[in-house]
C-alpha cells in the first residue's frame, strides 16, 4: 500500500537531530509496500524509547539490477547522497541510514509528510515562463499539442539543483520533490547517483548555464575541503562508494567552482528522466 494516511503511523514535517539515531537503533516494523516504486520500497514504522516515526525501508535484496550501476549498492548510494546533503548544511535529503531490517540490509529513510498545496512544477500553454518560473523545455501533451514544462524559481530548488550536480543524480523526477507545510523542501530517491560518467538527468534545468549564487559557491568550497583525502566527508563516504566515484565527486565540485555556473545538458545522455514525474 502506498498511501501513508491508510496506515497508523506518524510521518514528520520537520526533522529533529535525534531522527538518525531513531532510524538506526529503533525497532523496524513493516506496515505495507509502496506500490509505485521501481525497487522494493516498504512503508514502515520505527520505534525507540517511546518515540515512533514513519519511514521507508529499501532492502538491498529488493533492488533490481541496472546495466550501468553495480548490483546491490543502490542503498549505499542513497545514504551517501544524504551524507553529502548533510555536509552542505542545506539538509535537502531526509535522514537516511544503512541498517539491518526484516529483509536484510537496506536503506532506511525518514518519511516526510508533503504539503498538497505546494506548486513546484507546471505545464503552461506559453512560449516563455511567467514571473517566478523557469523553463525546462517543451513536452508533448497529446493530440499533437505541446506545452512548456516549468519549475518554480525557488531558492530551495536551486540548492537541490546544485546538490544533484555534485552527486550526479541520474533521476531527479517531479515525484521526488517533497515540499512540507513548514516550508522545507526535501528530495528523495538517490539510488542512481555518484556514477563516474556524467549521468545528470533532472527536471531542474531552469538555471542551466547561469552563474551559481554566492551561497552555493561558498558551500561548494567548504564541501571540497571536506572531500580532501583526509577530510571528514571522505571518511564517511569511503565505505559507501568506490574510490573512483569519490574522485569523480571531487572533480564535479572542482568543475562547478571553476566554471562558477550551473551545469548544462551534455548531450551524451538524456537530459530529462522518463517518466518525468
């Protein structure tokens, strides 16, 4: 079952520092399966010392093999993406840990309650985006018609676009964006990240080629220091991704700092994931 409101559990709209500890040490109970996920994704509760929260558990045993990623390591990539997000200070990914569960080792991530009123993506019958929106490109909408796909010109999305460029996210779909009623934005589903080849596929191309913000440049500089061979983030990522993938991550950060711009589609890989939502 995919709808959290049908299961007696508590999702969260704000993240607390103790949530990672709860996810790691708490008792994990499977409540249902998220039916629209491409890999096994289980809706669970996790409980410890009187606290309980909803979470998603993706066991390694339920991962489908991919032609371009090694088998059995998507869960680790999800955790690695969370660690990079945490290192930026932007906290754009819900707390995510690697742990044992009812079906073996897997990724466990805090469930985030989404605000139904937030509007981040739209299709518009226009040639140019309106104020407050950025153009992604034209999309077929049936009967030979096209519409302009746009995303909000939103600082939270812009930070997420930078994070995706760092982790080389090959699957930033609209359904992976979780805005909350408290005004936070989280991104989920980071199993296909950190490849050594450029595989960035995203709906957040609205800033492509534009200068990075001063905030982003400062964050990238700090991130590059943390990724030095003796850096704290390197030590955290080393058990999760390969040395070659770590080197490629450093190179992507260096490229962003050198160009000072948001990346543009490279042409050697589809720029927008399918399906886009």
